[in-house]
C-alpha cells in the first residue's frame, strides 16, 4: 500500500510540474508579446512626432513668408518644442 501511495504522489507531482512548465512557457510568450508591443508603440509614437514636426513647419511657412525656421523639433521625452533657425539670406548683392 505504501508503494501505491508513493506512485500516486509521484504522478500528482509530475502532473503539477507539467502544468507549471506550461504556465512558464505561456508567461514567456506574454512577456515577448508585451516587449514587441512596447517597441511598436514607441516606433509609432516617434513617427507621429516626426509628422507633427513636419506639419508644424509647413503650417508656420504658410502663415508667414519669412521662413526664419528650418525645422521644428519635439523632444520625445518632455514634448518641448525647439526650432532650428534657417541660414540668414545673403542680401549683399546690391553692390
């Protein structure tokens, strides 16, 4: 009878071990998916920021004919906006 109890206990432990291994595999897949999702979201966020920068410059240029800015930049961490000045036009051709 003792041997039978040990066999039953062994089977129960092996079954529990298989379930645990399956859960670990699922957990690893979920972690991989979450990492890919984070990477995709960050890539999309950067693309959107780049589009906003370009659109801001285009809108500015349509509102004024001065074109004093070469580019708009948005800090992706703080969302602060920076402008890059265009090179001044050379007006010394009146000699």
